C-alpha cells in the first residue's frame, strides 16, 4: 500500500512562499554579496579578493575612529535622555484629569512626521548665531556672546543631540503611552488609597509594567542611533572637521562622495551590524527577556 504524500502547501502554507522568496532575494542575498564585497578591494569594476585588509584598515583609519567615537557618544547620552523624557511625558499625558490630551500628544509627535529638510532648516535657524536660542540666552544674561552652535566642535555635538531628542521623543512616547493605557487602573487606585505619591506610582507600578516596551524602544533607539545619518548630513554635514560625523555618514561618503571604495564601506557596514547585534543581545539579557 502506497503511503500518501502530504502536500506541504496546503492549509494556507502556500501563502508563506512569496514572503520567504522575497525576503531571501531582497535581504539575505544582498547581505551575502555585501559580505563577499567586504573582503575585496579595488575600483568597482575591477575588485579583487584581499582577505581581511579592509577590516585591518579600520583600526588605523582616524576618520573612522572619530566617527565611531561620535556615534558612541550620541548613543550613551542621547538614548537614555530621550527614553527618560518619553516616559515622563507619557506619564503626564496619561493623566485622566488632563485636558486637551489630543492636542499635546499631536504637538509632541509632530516632529517625528515632519519633513527632514524642513526640520533641519528649523533647527539651523533656531540655533543660528542670531537665532532665537542665542537671543533668549543673552537676554537672560546666561551668555555674553552668541554660542557657535554649528561651527564649534562641542556645541555642534550638543545641537545634534538636541535635534535627535526633539525629533524622536514623540515617537517613543507613543509606545509608552499605549503601554500605560493597558495597565489596570485599579492598581493605581489601590496605590492612592495606600498613600503612594505620583512619583512612587511611576517608579513602582508604571515602569515595571513597561519593561518589555522599554526594552523594545531601547533596542530600536540604539539601532537608529548607530545608523544616524540624516540629521548629521542636513544640519552640520559632519563638521566642523568631522566633529559630528557618524559611521553611517562616513560609509555614505566612501560610497558616493569620495572615490568609490565599496569593499571598505561594506566592511565598515558589517562592523556596525555586528555592534548592533552585540548591543541588542546585551540589552535583551539585561532586560531579562528570552
């Protein structure tokens, strides 16, 4: 008696074929070609295998080291500040007694959907030498001369951190706000009966319940910061003297601005990918998620 062969495409499994093929062709195949390219050097039309030369070159490339330090600086300063602000603002906007919630939520989320060019022009205008920020600081007698926000190495980094925080805090706020609205209100009612302050409720009830969302936002924010390009290119263009340059901007310059060095740029991109994977694993481990 012949054994009946099961059709692997029945029960709806056939619908999975197209996504699997598309992901393979559009993600994994380019990834493999990129990895192969990272071991090659030469002009785009005449690339030859050169082993680990591109990876060794990274260790002595001063521009890459500067861009790497800048990217790490943005990561360790901006991401914690942004997530902390997002939690505080979400907690404020989740208050049942607050009026005009929709208006406040829209206003804070608006920078996230604003055109990148418009947003960059606004930031450059506000923080120009004769911009409103310097004007306010001088009128308050906090500074005697205008701060060179765009041309000074230190203040240019501060401007980038402020810009990223302003743009992406509202995006993370949406996740925290949705998480807070899923917490049972009876828990807060019981805490108020016990005399817990709003701060105690935030620390002992809200944040522990938001743990999965905090983990998710911290991982996505870390990935976004390590891929930071748009703000740098549009506000400071990496200057002054690479003081605000990031790894992604350097990769772009190697690919499209300088003499094309596809192999070296591919090696750099894979180093960034490995860093992202390691940091994501660490954050997942620290967050206690499997």
